[in-house]
C-alpha cells in the first residue's frame, strides 16, 4: 500500500476520497498504542502465578467436598440467558451479532432501523450472547443431559463470564467465576457444606476479617408482604441490594420512587438500622414476621444453617444474619449468601443461594439447586492490596545452565533432562551469547542456582554451581551434583 503523497494516480479514481479515508485511518491506527478493551485485561507471568494459586486452592477444596469439574461454552443462545437476571442483568448481557448480513432479517421484517428502538431490533440481529454467569448455563446443561447424570449432582466450574458493566475498581467486563452447585436435593446440608467451602478457601488464602452474610428469599418475600407491598418484592430486592453502594436515605428514596408508602419505609428503616447495629436481627425478625408462615419458614431455615455451622466450629465472627441482603437475581428462592471484607473498600468477593425453579424454565421442574461462586478477580485485587500472596520464585527455574558452546550444551541438556524427570524446573540459555547477557537473564528470571559447564568442566566431568541468593559458588563433580539434588547416577 502506497502513501497518498506517493500515489498520484489515486486522485483520479472515482473512489479516491473513500480510499484516502481508509489509508489515513490505517496510518492513524498504526500510531495508536495497542491496548485491551476497557474492562478486560492481560495477565503476565507474575499475575498468572497468583491467579493459579487462587484457582488451585478453590479447585482442591471443591474436589475435597465431592464436586466434579464441568465446562460450558463461552456463548449461549440469547433466549437461554434473557429473563434470568432481572431487568438490570438483561441490559448487561453482551449480545453477539449474527454471522453474515445481520441487518437482512430486520429489513425483511420491514423495520426502519433509524426509527426502531435498539431493544426491539436485538431479537432480529442477535441470537447468541456471551454468558453472564455460570449458573444459568449449568441449569441448561442439567436439563439437556439429565438422563446421563446421577442426582444429587455436584459440579464445580472455573471459567470467565462477561458483563457490559461500567469498569471500575474491582468490577470488570470480563472476569472469572468459580462456581460450585448441587442440584437434585433440597436438604439444607448442602447450604452448610457450601458455606464451609467459603470459609475454608478464604481461610487458606489468609484473607483477614471476611464475613459470610446470610439471608433467605422467603424472609424478603415475607417482609414485602408484612409492610403491605407483596407485589413489589422485585423492586424491594433490587433497591435493598444497593445498600452497600448507596446511603440508607438514597435507598429509601429509591423505594419511595417505586411506590412504597411512608409507613412501609419507616418499618424498612427500622430493619436497616437493626441490621447495621451489633445486635443480632433474629429476635426482631421473629417478632416482625411472626404472623407470616412463609417468613417463619425462612427464619427456621436460617437458624438451622447458623446452628449447624456453629456446631461444626465456624467462628461466630465470620457468620452473620443480614435480613437486608438481597442479591438481586430473580432466580433465588431460599437461602442467600454473600461474603465481604468489611472496611476493605471492596464489594462482595463471593456469594450464592438456593434456586428451586431455575431448571423449570428449561422444561424440567421439581429439581432444586443451590450454589456459591467465588469472584476470583476481586479476591485477587483484594489479596494484592493486602500483600497476601506468597513468594512464587520457586515456580521458576531452580537450576539454570549457561551455554558455553555446542559440546558443553549437549552435556548440559543431558543433566537438565534428568532434573526434569524428577520434576525439578531446569533450563539452559538457548543461544551462545556473552556470559554477561546470560547471567542478566538468569537474574531477571530469579533462578535459584546458575550452573556452568565450560571446556575444563566438560573434560573433568565437573560442574560449577552458584547460589544466586547468597552468591556462594562451588565446583563439584557431576555425580556429586546429581546426588545432592536427589538423583542417583
């Protein structure tokens, strides 16, 4: 492609203005600094060591509790996802344009794209979407393959999800979720085990001061009924879900705009104040909801979970009933769980709940489920800010050989091969360059020991070993070296 100034014939072309635009655009694009889309990130080696550390602890804990691994596609049918996360959730689903001429279908339907609202056009130009979470795809999987599964079916899933959200601290458009779910059982033992998993993982990650907050959708529905607004349950949960991001008055004003009267708001304000105090809200709830059987059933379920976890030794300080906890997902029907680190400046780092009807929307009713999910990205940011990660230098080369020439490198490769057979991270500089450059590389790679075999060492069957932390150097026979690292010749 020629630059415009050097292509005089282009000016006579009938589409010269068009080509000029393309070429100027190409030049300007080449000058832009490449970057990932907003809300999405690259992860270098240091980040991946830390991320894999988090994933490995979560994975090991899930498997210890009997959960099986599963993966589902990055994309789902749009109809699979819509209507499962509430109105706000539906707006945050990333839609994928149909292949080919995606505008053909709306034109065939006689739609004027300049006059039609975008929400009405979406169904004609998109039939797929990036998954918003892992729970709904899991429910679809269970219904699709139920004849192959053994119930109760316990699965875990560690995969990315996508949300068209506004990127900010701790909130991304692409992020990993680490889910564990049980379907085919309504026993509260499942809730107990899932909270045990939350407690064990976060304890192993050494996250200080985390609290598991617990509520029940039945309690929320009962509250809406007792204050005289049973038909406004969705509005109540959506507004209450903003308590950690907005002031009490802002939430009450929001409820007021949704039609809650002043008497209802006064009752809700009292509930919020008691929840935010050091006092347990359980006694207040039992009095407030005593005439509503659904609410009392929710309280009974919460008490069972709390009492059982205390019996199993979960610290009292790590567990709290929060009747304002809503987690505005429409599919929750029972227990609701959320984990936060108060005072950290981060939002929830894990959460979950029970859903009794999710598989029903895919044509398979009567299959109750419950699950939790770790927000791995937010946990990562939290641990990084608190300097909680261990040192991962041991994951790099333990023994690194300098390259002195063809014959010497052949001997090094033989020794490296034996080290690797014992799962000892080892390597050699691939090119015959100045030793200074090779040593600089070894230093940047934070290797534990630098090994040298020059012409003299090759002849004498010896090896020079330098401890990169202490600077100590020694010359040993190759047999002694292998014995020292646990490889017997």
